[in-house]
C-alpha cells in the first residue's frame, strides 16, 4: 500500500490553486529571502516563524502594488461612477491566503516555501484575524468588497481602523471571559498609512447665524488618518481600496490660550480625541446609545464624505471642465451605500456640505443627496434600531440636528398633503419620536434620504414593506427592493475547502468560481457512484482534519464517524441556541433511558460570542458548557454523544469548521433572522441544513427543493397567529414529557449540582417571557432531528442530498448579489475587462 500523501503533496495536486511555474517559484524564493534580510533584518538562524510569515506577506504584497497602482490609474483615466460602501464593520479575517488565491500565486508560494524547508499552512496560521466586525453585517461587507473587485467595479470600502477589534473569547470554568484583541501588536503588513490625505472632523460647537446663512463654529477638531488596504479581484488584475480611518489629535489639541500652563495634561488628553477609533462596539443586533459610538458614526461619515468630494472635484476633467465645480452630476459619478443605519449621518452631513459650504439651495441639495444615497436594512428587531436622543445631537452635532429637523418638517408636510388630518400617521412616520427623551429614528432618516431601500432576503424585504416601513412603502413603493445576501466562493469554497473545489473542477471546469450558477451542472452527477464516493471522501478528510485540530486545541477526542452537528453564530435569544441545548439534553436522556439501543452518534458543537453586557447570552454559554460537562463524562454515553463549545469563533475558525460540518443549524424563530449567511457557507461546503423558514433558508429550500433540507417549525404566519392568541410556554411544558424532564433537570441543578439555582433566569425566561417561542417549536425540532439520524444511516442517500444542495447554491454567491446592487441601485454595469498586469505595457 502506498504511503499517504503529505498535506503539501496533496495541495500540489490541486489545479485550482494556480500553476507553480519554475520561474515564479525561484522569483518568490529570492523575494522571500530579500525581505527576511532587508525588510525584517533577520538571519535565517535567528528568524522566528512570525518573521517567516512577515517575509512571505511582504513577498505577496509586492505582487499587489503594481496592480493596485495601475487599477487606480485606470479609474482616473476612465472616470467611471464610483461606489462607496460605508460600514462601521469590515470583518475581514486573514488576508495572506486570500491574496495568493486571487493573484493565482498559491501553488507557486506553496512550492517556494516548501523548498525553503517551511510549511505554508503553519505560516498562514500565524496571521491575526482582522476582527473589525461582530458577525454577519461585518462579514457581508468583506464578501461584498471581494465581489466588487472581482466584478471590476470602481468601489471603495470606508470604515474605521479600530485599534481593538471584536474581543477574544476565553472559556473559564464554562463562562465566557473577554480579552482585548490587540491585533496590531506585531504590525499589519497589508495596510498603508496615507498621512497626505489626513482630514479634519468637527464636533461640539454651536451654530452661528451669519449674513451668508448658518455656520457651525467653535468646534473641536479631530484628525482622520486614512489607512489603505488593497482588495484584489479574482484573477482580473483589479485591486480596489478599503480605506479605514484612524483618529489623531491635532498637535495644538488642548494647548489653546485658555489652557496655558498644564502642557503635560494637555498632551495626555490627546487620548480623549484618539479614543474614537480605539475599539469596536461588541453588540450584534442591539443598540447601545453611547456618545462615543455616535462620535464613531459621525467620524467615519465626515472623513469619508470629504474624501469622496475631493476625488469628485479633482477627477480627470477637473481643471478643464467646469462641470466638476458644479454638483449637477454628483449622483452620476458617486454612489453611497449605507450598510445599516450606522452611517446614516451621511445624509445630513452631505446636506450640510452642499448647503453651508457649496452654497446650493435646499431643493437641489436634497435631490443630489437622495439620488446619491441608498440604504440596506439588516434587522427588524426593535431593540436593534438606532434611536439617538436629541440632547446628544444638540451637544455633539448641533448643525446636523437643525438639518434633520428641516428634513423632517418637509417630509411631514408631504405626508400631510397625502393624508390630511391623519395625525397618527404623522406621528408614526416622523423622524423625531416624542417622549422623554425625544429621539431621532435613524431608520426613518435613511428611508426618507435614500433613493433605494433594500432588505437582505426575500422574506425579510417583504416583512420590511408590510411592517417596519409600511407607511413609507404606501407612499413610495418603488423605493423598496430586495437584495438577497451572498458569500464569496473564493474564500468560502476555494480557500477553505480546496478538496471539494478540486473534485468539482474535475467535473465541470473552473469557471464556477466566477459564475457559481454553473454548480447546477453537478446535478448530472448526482447518481455517479465515483462522484458520490469522492464527495463523501472529501467530507471525511475534512472531518478528520478538524477532529485532529480539536484534539490539539481542546484535548477532546471525538468520533469522526459521528454526525458533526454544528451551530456557529453570535449567541442571541432569537437564534435559539437554547432549542439546540434542549435537543442535546433530550438525546442524552434517551441514551440513559435505553443504553443498549443503537443510536446514531453525534458531536454537537456550538460556537459564538455573547455581547459582554448581554446577561442571558452569557448564561446560554454557561448552560451549554455545563451540559457538556455532564454528557462528556458519563461512561454510559461513551462516544455516542459529545458536546463541545467552540471557543473564540471567528472568521479563521469558520474556515476550518464549516468544511467539516455534516449538519448546519439555522433555527431562529421565523421572521427574526433577516438573512443569515453562515447558512449559505454550510450549503456550499456540503452540509445539510436543519432550519426554520426564516431569512435566506426560505430561498435555499426553494433552490434545492424543500425535501433536500430539514425544514421544521412555525412559519411567519404561525408566529403572527400565536402573537395574537398569546404564547403559553407552560402548556407545552405540561404536554411534552421529554421537554418537562429537560427543563426540570435544568431548574433543579442536575447540570449545576454545586449551584442548583444557577440557571433560574434561563428557566424563568423560557417559562414566562420567551419572545422567541422556543417550546412552540420543540416537538417539531426533535422529530426533524430524528429524520436527520435516519438519513445519516444511509450514507449514499445522505451524500446525494449533499450534492443536490451544492448544485443549488449558485444563487448565494455575493457576485450575484453585487451584480444586482450594481444594476438596480447604483446604475453601473459589472465588467469582465481584465486590466493588463504591471509587467505588460499599457495601450
């Protein structure tokens, strides 16, 4: 028998990772050694693995810069409409491997590093994640940047360069403990500071009424320093820019005349200004109305709009063509997409610039603003909607408050003409919510100030139109659209699952990587014995690799033959990790009741971070780890059931766990998860989905056929009916003995013998005020999980369903999503023009 291939040998055989030409390999080795000696000033005998990582990162970066400069030159010449994606979060993860893939360098680098006696995967694992996001919204922005570059759009991502990203999660005695994510500690080889484009941002002050109109004066200034990160498209030589702003105090900060004497304190106080970009707020789907957060939101918007206008004015025809001093054509050259309401201040800020600085009249300024801006809504949960107290605006942004009042007045005047005497409608539609304190509804500001409003999955867009923004939709139905989310198949298939990408490429060629709909061709092979075997083999290899990874990290041995049942996402009541927990306890009780019965073995893994201030989410983690303590140490259970909490779930861990999953849990209460994108990643990587008819699950079931997913539970209509009738948890508790047993075990301390009362808050919530109706779906969920077991017993039929799912996942490419934004919101056409590479002369 031939000895098994090493990881390196396996990777060499994967054609989709680029050809390792001899010239390339020797060039890369030379460059690597040059960076080791001259950039890092290290000798091979004192260099650490981290030095090797940086040498390789610089080597790969060298291949980017020529294309980057050339792309920006190309935009300057062609002067296309530019897209500006504004987001408070960009959850990028690691950059090295993605860059090698998009430049077609992966196999050449792998070979070069191997010849130098090093292992590429070990070096890749040294890179810190850029964790500048909480979850779905931030990761969506990252996928969108990849797709915009791959579709040749002149696009820019604009956000904040947080010094500390999403916290690192440690589990200590079963509890989440947060630690700061000092991701820049060793430096970031992918960013380039651009101090020459530093811009002032103003706060506080007052509005002076001059003969020329209102002026915002006596402000405090903070400087915004841009850091640029290249965003390469897939093998098209396009390299776009993500520009993240960092806060700097001006050198005269607090050293003005009234502060004479305390020079030392004044310099120390620079921190106050620079705190703006210090840390990412760690809340997912929850609004925390803190002044620092409002400062962050205005900071990114003010710096970005100055940048956009500078670029608009100095574009190619700036000097000769008088058009560029006029803003007539602004919306034909500039699109601004607001990723949720966090950058909503772009609307009043653009108005302020056009009115106070460029001196346009209101009507013209408003027309330009609305034609330029578009808004994406990401949630309908009321606790997530941004409603800022008016008093904060009075203090921090007094001129913007005036502008918002004027926008509101004109908006309500229009509504009053359409619905005379309907004062209740005026109250509902106002941008200002009366109360103590008065608040500004940022979602209403976005709807009124944008020419397009979209939800992120069909069911969510429908809910938006019929509930949250119904009144607005009645007036301007044409403004509301759907853009179902997607994921980039480069990172979420080729990068994380090369084995699967390779067997697909063998069957249908490589074009699916830029046209994911081609996966439909796999339906021709759904009965092909060899292909079925190959798909199953790749999954098994991924499971073995992940099992080994778990063993080294958590010292737990898991059964690689078991169902890998995986539930990874932020911890939140609406995502119903508690429902999963109840299933685990039920499974445990069934094994204990009939220890000699044949059970389908399972390894249940839950992973995700809880917002530090979210008590219930932290209790959910503690409950799950406590159940794990009992289950994993019960000799009767053996390896039939294992319960593992995946610590510090993040992009780089997702890339390891998703390819190894058999079952993907997407079990939010119908009507609560706007879209979900993890669901799509699992589908593309050969896991089957157990889920409710919520978010994009609905469209996944439509694409693959509902019979190829494990769909269960209430639909949106059922949830609405239950809200009318009233949800009575106790009724389910009394009627379902297995549910009662599980709940009694939780409440009597079976899983917390040292602290029997530990989970009383969880029990009380589930029994008396569960907004997300966990018990109402329990019975359907348990019986659906029995269907999962049944199918898993028949590996061939299971794998056929897997193939049907992969074949149906084409719709969920972010390339398709972005092509729809481009055509239907931004008014631009994706282009497959390949910019000539730096080594070829320009025309």
